[in-house]
C-alpha cells in the first residue's frame, strides 16, 4: 500500500492509496482508507513510471559508449521504468533475429528497469523482418540518410516504401529518422550556425513528406522520431487529419535548449537533427499542446567524451548525440511549468504516449491491472546539474550547471523500490 496526498491517476491528481499485489496495481483507493506501507511526503506526487521509447544503449559492440547496466541505472534514477533500445549503435545492429538474440543475451541480468527492443529496417534485411517481429521486436527503425555508423545503412525511397509495406503486413510500426540526404550539407569548424545551416528545416520537411507518402501508399503505421524542425508539424497534422497513421515525437533538448545560446565549439550540444532557435522551440511546444506531437523521449545517444572532439571544437567531426536519459523529466518539467503546462500533460507525453506508440502493455498509467511502476516526484524542488552525479557511463552533458526543477526521490518497478540491484525484465512485443 502506497499512500500519496497527490497521485496522478487517469482521473487527475488526487489523494489516493495505491494497492499493489504480485507486482501489479490491484486497486486505487481513497486516501484515508486503511493503513499504508509507504507514505509519500507532502511535497511529493506519485507518478506512473515513465516510458522512454528512444534510447541508444550501444551494447554489445560499443559498450564503452554506454551499456545496459549504466543506461538502465540512469533511467531508474530519472523515474524511467521502461526503455526501448534502438537497433543501432550496437555491433551487431539489431537487423536479424540472431542479432536480437545476441542483444538480449548481452542485456540479461544487467537491467535496472524493463527493456524492450526495436529492430532495424536496412537494405538487404527484408527477409529478416518477419522473424524479428516473431522474436518480439516492438517495431522497425530506419534512416533516410547516413546513420553515422557504417553497419546501419539508410533506405532509399523504394526501400522506404517496401519497409512500409512490410510493417503493414506484420501489423507493426516503422520509425523513421527523417532528414533528406540531398538537403544536408557539410559544416565547417567551431561555428554552431554553420552546423545549423548544414541541416536546414527543409531537410526534415522533405523527408517527412516522403515518409507520409510511403505510409499512405502502404497503409502503414509510421512514427517520426526526434522531430526538431517545426516545419514538419503542418505536414504531420494534415496527414493525421487525412487518415494516415502517423505519430511523432520530440526530445527534451529541442524543448529546452536554443541555438542562440550555444557557444562556438561547444560540441556537447551537437545532435542530428540539430537544436534550432527559440521561435522553432515555441512551435514545438505548440505542437505538443495541439496533440500533433504525442511523445517526448530522450534520444539518449551517448559516446566517449573524446568523440565529441572538444579539443578540436569542430562540429563537422564531433559525434552527434546528447546523453539525457536521467535528466529528461526535470528538463521537460522545468520548461513546461514555465509555459503553463500541468504535470499531467508532461507525464502523458513521457509515459502514456510512448507506451501507447510502442505498444508496451501494462505501462503508462496508475490504474488497476497495470504494472506497479511508480515514481515519487518532488515537483517544486530545485537542483543544480552536477555531471558527476549522473549514472550514465560518461558525464559530458549540455545541462551541466543548469538549475532544474523536479526531483525523483524514489522509483518502484512492479512494486519493488529500486535501490541499486538489477530488477528489470526483457520485454517482447506480443
């Protein structure tokens, strides 16, 4: 029994006792009914565990970049109780059932939270897609331009259409990194504006239009990952209104960081697509409020600090990716509350939305029948980001020194409070 003066239920924030039996929520009772085993503090809100459907764990093969032990420990510290691992940048990439088995074996016994797996759709693996789906992959991820690693090649337009047809036949979903290769240039040196100009909003908009065309032709369900350019929002909204089965996500760094504030040579801010200006950021928040964007996920894409090439201060050669798994909730909440959004909205974008998109059963809300994945969150407490306290394998972060609001004080996975021992399960999509 967990009693909270404020618990976020599907009916809003209210006093409640959450009853847990055998790892599942069996009842949500009135606050004063009976005794409780755990009493939350008055300044805490009981939330459902968050679901992050866009995490690059990188193990096996690039475990020196991250790994299941460190990534899932960081997730637990940030109130994230389920992650879905991307099919790259591990070696081998998750493009066959055999590779998925290798990844599951690498993850076994290391995970602090529940972990599911996306598969890849790449040139040459069409024959493997049905077996990947049967092996429990939650869906398929593809690129429309160079992924940054040679073992995960992009799809051309014909390959994109075939992948859309395949996921439709498999009752699955195609996740797309949507940037048009022909619209992307080469940045030079430490100037962030040069990097930003090299990946213009038109690159995203053109690729999104191609994805929507393929989805419409194939009758497929598609999901646009890490949308950074607001120019894509009207295209997605029109497609949604026209019956195309498309959803889209954005990320904390696009909602909290702005190009105007990025110093020259600060390659810890590099990600692809890039962090854009404040006007674009405002439009992304409007897209969330309107429901065009339904998920906020980390796109946690870490690497060893030396690959960020801080000494060179060169955006052309630095690895593009931001480590933000542990800080995702306070980063988004800090910005959301300043814009007048409610905590229930944030949790919808970061828990129920990703769970629904990925098809993760029993996650995303505090209600009977769901897993007892819960978080004690202090929404008014402020803290300074100190990189040495992050649980990621590497501590380089663009949020260093920032003052954020919202502290995760405890995380439960299926009713068990996470205190440092791996307790996560490996999930499969039915």
